[in-house]
């Protein structure tokens, strides 16, 4: 029952983001045109085959944002991260040999192994979103570190908010 | 006769039980943060040394510290003693009665060949009677262990409960937030020695085998969690599980033949499994699609307690070790997790969360009453001493990960912290008794 409800939620989210996807479209061209001026100003650069900077290396690409944050004890993806995840999903669909690892993390306000399970749930939420967007299952692995390897080692809400996260790591 | 038998027993026990690893690691500093007024006053007079040079350990000091650390005794400071006898004939009991001391310990360390002979006697200050008198043969390297052993015998004689001063603890040390080491140390934090180290990847959830020879733990080397089994004497290491998803929360069955752990039965669905350590065959115990994790065995090996959020929030459940329908055990509050069964099987220690703060609590299984023992707010990973008297757990103090201990009645609190800055300690687990009971 819980699974079903979650499935429906993801489906709704997927439809919603599919609708938005058109607005996001300009992203890819913008990224691919970015290197052009750089190549033009660099005289020493070797001839015509201007190096294609991967959007993965472009700090202005939406793909540069690889972290999504979660509410305390929660593993549902908040609306403000849907654009980011959609951009990653589109890139992965367009580059089916590209593999990613989704890492799930928690803050420290729980037991160690329960936090591993909660971090896993967060990683799985991102993974399921990707699968609904058409990313192939064999492009994705997941791992949960729970409360280990905090982004911020502090012990207050500012730190905890930074630590409740999932990170997309491109395997290159 | 009794004395002779005990002397032989003590000698054998001391020989068997030292980690053959050289060089101590960082040392935890122990501090009693709150004591109890009902602690029985005891005096441990500095032992006389008959030999050349100095003995490797101040035996009387270790015994006094051990007994005080138990919360059942309060050792008199040496500077407050009116006399320092080292022979029974020199004791003036009036000098101890005026100080309201109940029991007096005196002794001698004698150099014998390459080792030592430690003699000690315990007297009741009011009846003047000798309660104990033993001689223990030991070596320089084992002298501190021998002092703990003497503490065990005194504690047992005076309280009726077995002492746990010769036991060890394991924990995870993190330096600079990224260098992980699995450490084994004496229960007072001394003789800390690394068993396994990882430069950047976490080590979690150590668990002792019932014979104290092996530790199972989770290591994330190669960015994948895996459950390993390691012999702490030989260093031999065996990979037990590196399956897709979670590989976590290992814990030995009381007979040492099986390991319960958490594995993902499908992506995102952690369940409890039991592995037969001889055949490596897995048996799935739980089947819900909620989180099921943090298994722990009842002392008789018949049941497993575990954490599950199948009811909406994490709570403790109990299930037969053969599988079946779990029964919910905790109902008090919205977050109860990481249960540990007391050695007598009568209570559960667990982490209880209230308003986002974590505390170590104990639940009496017969009455269901939950009592919170700690007040740190980030207290987790509780583990019982094998005699059930104390619980060690991880806490945060001045932004540093430390270990703390609390007596099961909540009265005595102690802290073991790393002296160095930037070193955090986590995930303590108290090892078993290493010898048969007396």
C-alpha cells in the first residue's frame, strides 16, 4: 500500500516534470556553445577540432548541481530539486553509457544503522525518479553512508540541513 | 585449598589473554562526571615493591580506579590515608574506622625471576577479618591486566556480582573526519590498539564474537559497504557479505555460530538475515517492505530484537530467530531504536529520541517501563558490560565524539575522551568475559 502510494506520487512528479522539461530544454545548447569563445581567444589552442567541454565540467550547466537536500526524517524529493534531477536524467538518457552512483546521507540525529537505511531510502528516491525519467537501471548504483562523511561536521541545524542529502556522482 | 585453586586459575587466565599486537595507539582518558553517595568507601593502600627498579604498573592505583569506576565503591585518596601498611600485622584498624572506610586492601608486588608475584589481602575494617588473600604470578607485560583481574575478584567478593574490569571494548576512531580506525582497548581505555584502518572510508558497527577472539564490522572500502569478520589475534580477515544495497549491523548469536545482519532484500528494502558462519548460508528473518535493521539476539539465542518503522516510526520489535510474525515491544515515544538486550535478558537498552534529541534509555521487559539514563542529546550506540552493571555509549561533548558510561541505575556517569583534538570516537561495543566464571 505504501509502495503503491509512493509509486503514484513519483508518477505525478514525473508527469509534472515531463511538462516542465520543455522549459528546461535550452540548457543543453547553452552548455555546448559555451566553449566556443574560449577556443577563439586561445591562439595556442590546436586547430579546428575545438575541444568539446562536457556539460559535466561546465560550472554553469544545471548538471553542476549534484546535491539534493531532504527534510528531517524524510526521503521525498522536494519540488525545488526536480529541475536539477530532470536535467541529470535527460543527460543520462542521452548518454546511455554514462554511469552514476547516488549516495544517500543523513544528519546525526538517529541511530547509526537506522540512518544507513534512511540514507538508502533517500538514494532510492533519487534513483526511482531517474528510472521514471527513462534512465536505464544499469546506469545507476546506490550507496548509503548514513550519518558518516558529513558535509558539515557541526552539531546544529545549519550543519544537519547540509548533511541530509543525496549526491549524484558521475563515474568517469 | 580455595586459595590454591584460585592462584592456579588466575595464573592460567593471565597467560592466555593478551593481544599480541605491539605499540599502544592513542589513549582514552577516563573521567567520572557524576558519582553516587551510596558508594562503599574502600581504601587500596599503595602496594610495597620488593625488587629492582620500578614495577610497570601501580597496581593499587589501578585497583582503586577500577573499583571507583564501578560506582559501587569510592576509593580513598592516598594523601588522605593515616597509615600505609603493606602487611596484615601493621594494620591499625582504628586508623581506617575514623575515616569511615568499610574495606581495606593491602598488598605487595614481588619481583620473581623475569616476572612478578602479586600478593593482596582484603580486610573488613569493622570485624578486622581477612576477607580475601591471594597470590598471583604474572609478568611485567601483564601486570596491569593482573591488577584488573584482582579488581574483578575483589568486586565479586564484595558485591556478589562478577567484575568486568578485565574485559575489553572495541570502538571506531575517526581522525580529521576521514581517517577511520577500528580499535580494541582495555575497558578503562588503556592499551588501545588498531585492528583495522581505512584512510578515507567509514568503518561502522563493530560486534564481538562471544569468545572475544573475533570482531565483525562494516567497512566501506571501495565505496561499497561490506561485512567483514576479523580475528583480532591473527589479523586474518574474511569478507562475509558485499551484496547489492545495504550490508550492515552484524551481530553474533550467543553460541557464536551465526551472524544476524541487515541486507537489502530488494533495492530500498532492508531486512534482517541470519548467516550460518560455517556454511555462509543466509536465512531471511523479516519480510516487511519497511526498514528492518539493527538486530540483536536475546541471551538464549531464541529471539531477535530489531528496529522497524513498519508502524510509521522506528520502534523495537521482537521475532523468533527462526522467523515468523514480529511483535512490537516499544510504544513509548516516536523513536526507539538500536536495542541491546541486557546479559540477564530482563531489560533492553535503546536509543530513545525526544524532540530530535537522542538519549540512552532502558526498558524493563516485564513492566514495559522506559527509563532514560543519559542527557547528552546525541547519545547512541549503547552496549552493556558483560556483567550488566554499566552501559557504554557514544556521545558528543564540546563538539568531540566521546564515549560515555552510565550505570544501569543511572547514577554513575563517566566519560572516556581522546586527549588529541580532531579525534572522535564512536560505536563502542563492550566485549565478553574472557574467562569462565569463578
